[in-house]
C-alpha cells in the first residue's frame, strides 16, 4: 500500500516539474520573440520617410534659385565734358522682391567714381518704383531729383538720357516715362519735354 502511494506521488511530482519547465520555456520564447527593434536601428518605414524628407530638401533648392537672376547690364554716365554718355557694365541680381529693371536703376543711382565719368543723378534722389507696361518703363523718382538737380539744358539731357538708355538696354522696353512722386511731369528743369514717354537716345552715346 505504502509503495503504491509513493509511486503515485512520484508521478505527480514528475508531471508538476514537467509543467513548470514548459511554462519557463514558453516565457523565454515570448520575451525573445516580442523584442522590438534595437535602439539605433531605423525601421524600413523610418528609412523611407527620411529618404523622402531628404529628397524634398533637395527639390526646394532649385525653386529658390529660380527666384534669383544674375545679369550683366549697361548703365550710362556722362563723360567728363558732360556731352556724351558712356556705357558701364554692371552685374545685377534680380529677385522675387526686386525685378531686373529696379536692380538696374539702383545700380545706376549708386553713381560712379571712374575717371572720365560723372554722376549726374543727385545722390539725394530716391527711386520709388519701376513698372514696365506694354513696352513702356515708368520710372518714379522722389521730388529730390528736381530739388537737388544742378545743371542747365545739357545736364538735364544727360540725366534723362542716362535713365532712358539704361532702361532701354532691355529689349522689351521701347520707351521710358519719368514720373515724380507718382505723377507725370512736363519737364525736369525746364529744358526737356517729359510729358510723353521717350525713345532710346542713341545720339547721346559715345
């Protein structure tokens, strides 16, 4: 009888030990199988996202570059005698905020220090705007261009000619109209008629 009871207990103990071993093995397997991606390693989805983000950055650069346009243009200054205009090459940059016509006029209004050339537009004058419509460039100056102008009929012709010939360097500009404070004027200093847009003044070129 005692032998039978001992045998039964031994069998129960063996079954319990086997069950515990199986549970332990199953827990280890789940822990190993459920482990996520190790730190520092990107998943395929993350790698694709990073690649697309990088491609997007590259794609944006050409758009910015398209907004900038570098040009070499001629601007015109009177010679030392104040009788002819001299072409001077200048590098300008047009942007989304500043078109090429404005950039060219700003370059002209910077003046010149070159030997044999004269700055004719008063330094106090300010460029208010430049608009090109139907082949006519309307260039608007502050009142200072009149207030601070020093010169007679020849000086007035040189000033007007420098503006007109600079803007008509662009093939699409056929004529130039000079405005003061947004309004058309009959003359700048009483010698030249500015009531109508002016054609290129080739007769002034040296």
